[in-house]
C-alpha cells in the first residue's frame, strides 16, 4: 500500500507500507492491504505504520484520512513529532 502524509506546509512521508494505524475521531483503527474504501476524521494521537525499514510513528494534531485502492492519504493539521 502507498501512504502519503501531508500537512499544509509540506509532505511529511510518502512510501510503501504493509500496515498503518490511525487515531480515528471515534476510536483507533488499523488498515491492511485491500481495505475497504474509507474516509475518516482523525483525533490528536499517534499514527504508526510499518515500512521495509521497520515500524515508524508520529503524532498528528487531527486531520482526515482517505483509504482507496490500496492508497492512503492523510491530510494532517499538524505533525508534532
């Protein structure tokens, strides 16, 4: 799956991931390959994902995530770390 994390200022991450977890506004959720299409608001919390190099994570201060056709786009208000 392709994951892209973008803030209003810059592209924070773009690359291939095997799984990703998000702090949804109604609770945390995980995305694996061939996930059903989804658009979700995000709460402040930790986004984590696994690349070939290993597990990575960052804290986002809200935003929106769209999942469609093994592409994930996260539009974050701010990435804190």
